[in-house]
C-alpha cells in the first residue's frame, strides 16, 4: 500500500490537461434558418419605448453589467417574438396588449393593428400604472 505522501508526489508529476477536471458542456447545433423568414406581424417601436429600454438598461448597468446584458437580451428577444406571437398576449380594457418579461419586473405594452405591432412602452411594474398611456 502506498503512503499518502508518495501518492501525492506522484500526482503532482502527472501533467494535467487544461480541460481535466473541468465540466464539459455540449452545445446543440442550431438548424440552419429557412431560406426566407415568415412572420405574421411587422414590429415597430416608438421612440418613447426605446427611451424606456435605454433608461432601464442604464439603471441595471450601474449595478451589474451581467444584469444589464440579461435585461437587454430578454427585452429584445421578447420584442422580436412579437413578430410571430403578437396576437396571443392578453389585452386590457383599452385594447392594448401586454407581454410580461420573465426575469425582470417589466411589461411590454403594445398595440396590434392589422399586421403591425407597435410597441408603446416598456414599463416597470413598480412605477405609476398608466403613466405611459398618453403615448
């Protein structure tokens, strides 16, 4: 039986690869995109809504670059998804649709007219409700 000291010295001499002991994750390959994009709606964002996004992004960036990047990714992905899923989100009594973000306390408020989605506001849940409604 080997002593603990001799085993440790033998392990110290074994060259280690940079990935030894590291977890390996496989990334599934994405299928190639279709030759043409099929969307149901065209999405436009009002300048006021862009200002809302910018303000929230800057607030998160002051606190954490990781949180700011996560916010930006989630809000842009949600707005991009409205091109296909704009009609499925609930409406309020004024007919304005709302899409709640999953990881951040924000809601995307938008109107749907024929084949155009117009993003009116990206509002924080703790701010005055309806402060964006005059847009």
